[in-house]
């Protein structure tokens, strides 16, 4: 039995500890998800998510298991957040926002940008070698990253949140936001680039000497995917 | 061979494994001689990995208590 099947069985059996574990693990992510559709209001997003948990509790016996448990809960949150935004007359028009953001001139590469010949305009200094998990466990780094996410233009923030933080797949994100696949991918790339640039000054490791990386390492960098 | 600007432009496809085989060779050839692009690509991957690794934010204790109560109310018997 998978972890998810075990969790579902425990929830259906009324196991309160399992429910608490699920709520603690998912609540913050779901609030972040709801905020996308609630124009950033944390209070409204909190209400939407609490309401969604109640719908999860009453819907447990009807849940068919077709979608993953997490995706099913996220779907409930998205529906409720959208309904709430519509009721408040505060729907976020993502296709329009995407068009605006994509019409704005791209800033390729962010800092350091490019020289005339297509090479980087400055050096790209390596980052601190700690694992991503260790890095986000650092309170300063985490605060900095969360602040950078907040400053992204709304459509880029939505796509980065759904794709990279919530890890929904591409077609699902396009459906939720009403975007084409091409637009979604450009927004995702621009958002990621801005976040990289925002993290760069903090994570640079000037003590690492350049040129130490063996050339044979290049393939590993190219192959190593972040999944999809 | 690719230049750095092309690497940047195609980074999204690269990270999401959408590059065709021919394109991958052009990219590898560039990465083999460009420490800046190697560093930059690592940073893009690290950025995505950090987003995926954001720590959970549990609800406020009173919210959690309310939700647990609602869950208990559902329990048969």
C-alpha cells in the first residue's frame, strides 16, 4: 500500500493524528495556492483554505482516488478560491496579466546580462555549495527567497508557485490559469530567472576558485533535470 | 556552437527536459568550455530545487484545533 493509500485509509477510519499530520504538512502550501486567486489577501486565502478542509472532511467518503490526494485537495481549494474571488468581484484575469507581462521587454539573463557577442557581461560566480534543503533551512535565505517571490509580477508568481512550489504539472497549471503552454513556459522562465538573480548576491561563494569544475561535469549539469 | 545568450534562452526547455538531441549536443559543447554557463545553470537548478524544498507552514494553533474538532465530528460513532 502506498503512503497515500495508507493516509486515505487512516483518514477514512477517523484517525485524527493522520488528519493533523496532513493539515500541518499541507496548510501553508494551500494558503499560498489560494492567495494566487485572491489577489494576495492572506486573510481571504486562510478562510478559503479552512473552508476547503471542511469540504475535504465531508468529501472523504466520496473521493474516488482518481486524482492524487494532494491534487484533489488542491482542486477543492482552487474552486473555492475562484468562487470567492468571483463573488467579491475580484477575479484575477491571468490571461490578460500574462499578455501584459510578456509584452514588457524581457530582461534576458537578468544581472549580469549579456555583452554584444552573446557572452555573459560579467562573471557568474558559483554559489554556496550547501544543498537546497540546507539553504532554505537558513532563516535569512528563506526570508529573502519568500520576499523575492512576493515581488514577482502576478502571472509569473502564479506560474512559479503552481509549477515549482506546488509541483503541479504543466497542463494542469495552464488549465488553472487559462494560459497557453507557450506563455506558461515563458512566464516560468522569467520568474525563475528573477528569483535566481535575487538570490545571487546572498548565495555567492567568492572563496570557491573558478575552473575547479572538471569539463566532464558539463554533461551532468545538462542532464540533471528538475523533473516536470 | 551555442553562446551564453542561447543557453539562457533555452534554459527553461533544458530544465524541463524538452531539448532535442541535436540541441543538447550544441549545449554540451558550450558548457564544456564555459564555466559561467555551468555556474549559471547550476544556480537555476538550485533555485528550482529551493522552491521545491520550502518548509511547510503549519496553521495557527487555534485553526488547527478547529479543524481537528470538525474532523472528530465526522468520525462515525
